[in-house]
């Protein structure tokens, strides 16, 4: 070994280091059957939503409109592919509130009257209420491998990881002045958070 060249010694140490380490060898995802793909995708999405909620105390309009887009895709696919996609009609009812809300705001001019405001508020509440059901349907369509993860523990681990990321994202958004500046928000094309830190660097 003493006469071993530096390049050979480095390669050997690299092999020794990676041997038995699924992350370094890139075999973790193969063993877990889609675990990281689902966890990464879901965590990146909920971080963005949770951070915005923590920083601005609201969910940006384009995130709310994503619910409308998903509902439209499902309903249109069922109509246009009715010979290939079979579903109960009552299932489709859950996808209607976001679309009805869009139609109401398109047809009824602003400002809304008393009745219009009531209907708008009801549709808003119903749209939020059906989110868990829609989420299950969308996850089954976008990430079917989640439901085929080997064992219940892996499924619960994905949920736990995503939930922890969401909580951390919310608090990072709430205390954004510790991490980023008002200028960072501006550069990203967003309104600065009310409690953002002023200054050129952080």
C-alpha cells in the first residue's frame, strides 16, 4: 500500500467511504421505491406555501388559483376522456366549488352586493373544505408511487417529513428578518414582508 499512487489511494478511500452508504452510492431511492422523489416534491411545495403564509399572513393568489387549475384538469379529463376515465358523479361535485367561484367573479361585477358577497364567502369556505379530498385525488394522480411505498411506516414518514418542513417553513417566513432582507423580497418580485430586515446584507 505504501507504493500506491495518490490517485489510486484517493479512489480506494472514496470506495471505502461510499461502501455501505446508500446516500453516497445513490441506492437509497432504489431501496425505498420513490420515497425521496415524493418527499422532495411535496416538501419544496409546502415550504413555499408555508413560508409565504408565515411572512405575509396570506397565501398568494396564484397558489389559490392552482386549486382551480387542478379542478379544471380533472373535470375536463373526465368529460373528454369519459370512455376511458370512469368515476362517480358525486366525486366530481367536490371539484366544482373553485370553478363556481371563478364563474361568480367573472359574471357578477364588483363590488358584490349583499347576496353576491354571501355566495362568494360560502364558495370560499366550501373550496377550502374540499381541499383534503382534492389533495388525496391529486396525489393519487401525480404521485401514485406514494400508495405503493413498501410498508405503512414509509407513508407516515413522508407525511411527517412534509409536515415538519411546512412548520419550519412557516416559522422561517414569520421570522424572515433573521434570514433575509427586504431587498431579497424585492429582487424576487414580491412585496417585502411587514417585518423584513432593512439593509443590504444579512
